[in-house]
């Protein structure tokens, strides 16, 4: 697994536009395509993670607000609680 990740990282780095003159012409198009696909996947992954985080935060906030509301109702119903 680590070797595969390392190999993909090396190929991704070698596909960077700075290495245009250093790689063989036969590998030019496939490496450019690979580089673009990896960048697109990273961009989409970032977008999906932000969406996931927003919905998770909303769910946590709603759960917290329900808990606080329940505690406030219990406190108001308790004897000896004075509302100013």
C-alpha cells in the first residue's frame, strides 16, 4: 500500500508542468491527463468534505439545542425555581 502510494506520488510529481522538457514525448499526454485527473479528484474531495462537515455541524448543533431546551424545561418545572 505504501509503495503504491509512493509510486503514484512520484508519477504525479513527474507529471507536473515544470518537468515538461524532461520527460519523453510518448509519456507527455498520459502524464498530463493523470496530473489533471488527480487535481480534479482532490478538488472534488475537498468540496465533498466541506459539505459533509456543514451537515455534521448542523446535526450536532440541533442535538445540542434540543438537549439545552430539555434541561431548561426541566429546570423551570422544578420547585423553587424563580423566574425573574
